[in-house]
C-alpha cells in the first residue's frame, strides 16, 4: 500500500482492485484519457502496471484537497 499526498498535504489511500471499483474511480476522476489505455482494462493489467498506475493516481490526488477526496471530489 502506498499513500498519496493530497493538495493540502494530507495522505490518502486509493485502491480499486476490482473492475467495478475501478470503473467507479475512473468516473470519479472524470474519465481521464490515460484510463482508456488497454493495460488498465483488467485487474491483472492494473497489477502488472501498478507503479505507473499509482503515479497517475498520485498526480490526480495531488490536484485535490483531502476533504474533496474524502467526499468524492
């Protein structure tokens, strides 16, 4: 597990290992283009590309306050 920093310096854990959770997170993030990459389309693909995926999530989390992330932006 890796915690990510929010815009205001808080720490948050974002996990969406299952497909339905992933789809919800993608929607919450506003369907960014990078989420459409085939390598993120399956649970295994997200695991195999976890470091890159975490980087994308960290960048997104860094654009929002802890309160926004807690309440679903």
